[in-house]
C-alpha cells in the first residue's frame, strides 16, 4: 500500500506521486523504461529510502517494522555478494535471520545454485551471482517478495527456471512485486501491470489491457482540424493525441488503423508508423495530460 | 540463534581474509622483531628495551586491527551488501556488534602473537602482569572500535588505506607507541587527552605502581567513546536517509 509517494534526488524528481494498493496474493509488475522510478519506488517500499512526501504501509506496518518481522524479502537491482563465504554458507546465514525460512538445500536446488554451492561467492559469473541473489530472497520465505529486475543477466534457460519458481511461490499465496523493462515478462507472469513513466503511474490494470496500449505501434500523421474523437473510433486505434498540426495514434493493430486512416482521412500527410517504446507510447500522457481513450 | 549464526559467519569471514590477517599481524610483528631484536640488551625508561618496544607494538598493532575491522564496513556499503542486509530482519546493532567482536578477536590475536615474540626476546613477566596488561589494553581499545565503525561510514573504500593508516599512525605517534615524545611539557600534557596515550600506558602497566590507572584514563576513554559514538550515529543516520 503506497500513497502519494514522492522522492527527489536534488533536482531530479524520481517518483512523483505514486499511489498503489496491492492485495495479498497478487503478482504485480512494475513496468517502465530506464529511469522511470521503479527502483526508487522499490527503495521507498522497502524502507531503504525515506519519502519526501506520502507514506508506505506493508501489512499495516511501517516498512522498517515489516522488514524487521521478516514479512518482506527482496532482491535489489544492484549489489554484489559478500566475500569469503561459500554460496551455501551465505544462503544459510541469510536464512538464519528469518523466522520461517525455507530449507537451504531446497532453495539451492530450485535456483540452480546447488551446482556451485561450495564455491566462494566472489568466483561466480554474473548470471550465477544473480541466481544466488535470487536464492537469498527466496530462502527468506516472506509474505511479500520484492524483486528489482530479477532476470537481468540470466540466460534463456535460467529465465524459464526463474519464472517457473516464481509461479510456485505465487501459487503458495505470496504477494510478489517485480520491476521489469519487458512487457512480455510483465504480461506472462503478472496479474496486474503498473506502468511507470517519469515517476508517475500512467497505467495500472490487467496485463492484457496494458499490452493493448503499449504493445502496439504509433502512427503519426499531419492532419490539422479534425476531431480527435473521430479518429479514435478507427479500427485498431487505442488512443489519439494532438501534437500541433499532427495527430498521434497509439494502435493495437496499426495495419488496420493505417488502412482506415487513409481511406477516411485522405488529407493525412507525412505519415510515420513506429514501434512504440514504453517511453514513447506514454510520453503524451505524461507531458500533455491525457490522451482521449478509445471507446 | 540467528545472531549466533550471523556472528559466526562474520568471524569466519574475518579469518578467511588471509591478506588482511597477514598485514594486520605482520607489520607490528616484523617491526618488533627487527627493532626489539637489535636493541635487546639495552634498556629504556628503566625497563628492558624488548618489553618497552613490545608494549608499544601491542598498543599500535591492536589499534590498527580494531580500527581496520570496523572500517571494512565501507566496502560493504560500496558493494551494496549493507543495503541487502537492511532488507533482512538483521538488527543494525547486531551488524555493528559483530564487526566490533571481529575487531576484538583480531586485536587479541595480534597481542598474543606479539607476546609470543616477546618471550623469544626474553621478555619475562608474571602471569598477573600479562593478564592486567591484556585487560587494560582491551578496555583502552573501546574508543578505537567506535572510530573504526565511524570511518567505515565516512571514508570510501578507495581512500580507506591512507585514512586508516594515517589516523592510526598519528594516534600511535602522539600516544607514544613508537617511543617517547620528547621532553616538551605542552606536548606531553596534550597527549594525555588522547585515548592512544592511555592505550600505550596500559600496555606498559608493569612500569606503573599499583595505583595505576588513574581516574583520568577512564574519563578520557569515556569522553572519546561517547563523542565518536555520537558522530558515528549521526553519520549512519545521514547515510541511511540518503541512499
Ligand atoms: N541515488 C540517487 N541519486 C541521484 N539520483 C538518483 C538516485 N537514484 C535514482 N536517481 C534518479 O532517479 C530517477 C529514477 O531512477 P530509478 O533508479 O528509480 O529508475 P528505474 O526505473 O529503476 O530505472 P532502470 O530501469 O534503469 O533501473 C533517475 O532519473 C535517476 O537518475
Ligand atoms: Mg531500476
């Protein structure tokens, strides 16, 4: 449960008013481009940073108290492992800090870290390190698991194993919040996707809905003096925005939208069709206020 | 239970760090064997040179051991490990306590190694004298344990070497660990305000009468411990608010 969260680093406003209520058992993806404020939101959630305004409550507790009672576990985006311990020793030490940890060997197995359990933590590859970091979060067996870009540095197989494990965790009734850049990941594994751009939540809903809005392409065309609501009804168009003389259409099906646009609005010129990056697709929302939602 | 496991892991980590051990134990030992060995038959301030020099090395070596143990927090902050720990139920107090316990173990090892070297250079003391000396040195190290934790939060890993080396050398020099400060009254009086002066004197307790240590020592140690502790808390709070 986050309300009215704000955090600035000097002149940079990293998080600008985020409100989120997450129900127990939900799997929520924080989706957003680089610098969107995902990690900052997670830091605020875990009590690693203090908000300038707003508040965080986890299971009715302040973050520090929830963390202290072992209700929360997590994997941060950055951070290396501590030296002079083997992987197994490290996982065991972290497990010992929690009231209800999973068995160490079981976690080493599920994360695939068993293969190098007796190696020193400093002698691992990037992906192996990432798996151990995941093991540290998992062994805690917390009610809320927070993961910041958990699959960065993992190969395809490791990614698949990772998500299979997460499915198991989710089906055990745990709440999971993870940050990612990848719409596909958010779509495949989250019940709910929160799209964060420039420190604000620009969309929040079931993955399919977000996918329709972001996964498509945008069409940009010079087309002065028409009614936005009219182009909005074209097939395949999700939202329409005006940028001076130009209109920008976010499309779920750009082919259908383009055909219809040319047919119904022969005056349209300078047409561009682009794959919409997360940032591009939602820049309009953030800078100009709202787009006109499709009916 | 969780505290014991964590503490054990920290101790294991400290003693697996070979290079760290080698340098902390090595420097005072080599210096003692070289200088103490060469001047074995002389005497200084009314006691055998070897005993005099061993005491100085005990004070300096244990000080360096305990300060650098705390200062290693700096590296754990840099690599993000402390952030990872802050999202576990581990208490901040347990984290710091473990660092200080490791520092004390390392200091104790340094002291014992120097004692053994002292035996080889014909330093002979009664058991009660060895014990009093050790006990007083361990108490004298308290402000330095806190200083280590403070430096761990103030100094980045890349400047840790010079910072710890420079500060401990200054304390050792002014405290008289490397030899008498000379006859300047002002300097000698000023040195009495330093915790290292009392640490060095603790290591030389056999020189003093049974009335030693005076209340002054406890006051100086307490003031330094409280002041450094207060600073460490401030720096820690600044650090965790900003991250
Ligand atoms: N410690 C910090 N000091 C100063 N600025 C920061 C700090 N941490 C983050 N920022 C700034 O805050 C903004 C949001 O950063 P954040 O790390 O939350 O983004 P993110 O969504 O996690 O991005 P990424 O996908 O790259 O991980 C960025 O503009 C970044 O420059
Ligand atoms: Mg991030």
